[in-house]
C-alpha cells in the first residue's frame, strides 16, 4: 500500500526573513539615492537662480526627471519669492540649467 507523499521540506522561515530584509534594504537604498540626487539638483538650481536671475526660490511648482544615456534630464517650473516664475531644463548633472522667464500663462 502506498503512503501519502511527504512534503519536500519545511518552510525555511529564516530564509524568508533574510530575503525580506535584503529586499527592504535595497528599497531603502534606492529611495535614499533618489532623494539625495533630487536634493542635489534642487540646490544647484537654487544657487543658479540666485546668481543669474537674483531669484530666491520660493516654490517648486512642477518637476520631471527623465533618464538619458549617462544622465538624467530635469525640467520644471519654479516661483521666486517676488512671484516671478521660471521654466528650467538641464540635460545632465554636468550642465547648467537653461532658465526661461515665464510671463502670465506663457511659459
């Protein structure tokens, strides 16, 4: 008489916990890396606005990052403390931002 098949093994809870920990660490690293690179371009944009346009950045109205070969394109719109607005574009961290003044709804 044939006996019921035996399970191939027990669930290895230590291995599941280790895998979850590694996944959590990787996710945390990716989020931290994105946040720090986001902060770097914002600081660079703020410094360039102050130097080139005498603008103290009050608000980041919109921003979009797009992956390029070997870099990241960042574009968006900011408002200064004096309510002027500028559109910005940068095609890689080695370049300066291209700044265009916005007037009314034109930007």
